[in-house]
C-alpha cells in the first residue's frame, strides 16, 4: 500500500506540475488569453487586468512547486509528506479562488481541485504512517 500511495503522489505532482507550467507559460506569453481560447471578460470580477499574473502564479507556485515537491517525494526526503500536504492545499486553494473570482467552474478545475484534496489526504496518510513508525514502542 505504501508503494502505491508513494507512486500516486509522485505521479499526481508531476502531472500537475507539468500541466501547470505549460498553462502558466502560455498565459505569461499571451496575457490576453487568446492562445488558450480565454476571454478577458472572464477577468471582469477579478483584480487582474490580464492573465499574466495568474500565469506567473500558476507557473511558479503550482508548476515549479509541484515538481520540486515531486522531487522531494521521489527521494523520500525528510518531512516530504508535509510538503505534499502543503502543495495539495496550494492547488486546491488556487482552483477554488479561481472559480470564485471568475464565477465559473470548468471540469478541469474540478479535476485539479480533486487532485489537491487527494494530495493533501495522501500526504496526511504518509505523515501518520511515518509518525507511527518513528514512535517509541508501547510498554
């Protein structure tokens, strides 16, 4: 079970990281959103005048952040389950904030929200497992 959970964590982080970097790069390169078929009207209820800043956040926090967390998880670095949990919260938070601001939900947003929750839960399970393993034996 541990191997499956660990592999799923790394897969979800790499998938999210690569797709977030790709989407973020396209938003930075084309802040009008035309390449992705986005309308600037989506930004009317947001504090953004273009898609550039959301693209930077998407590329950095979700893209690079997910890949760096995947690298930590792949090496089973100390405390990596907590990094997985934080990344899950960032993904979920970004998606929920995006849906609230643009007042629209796309099926892909729901997928990434589910991934964020899943990463948080998997990270919590791995952290609990590590805590039980490292706990002193009961008398």
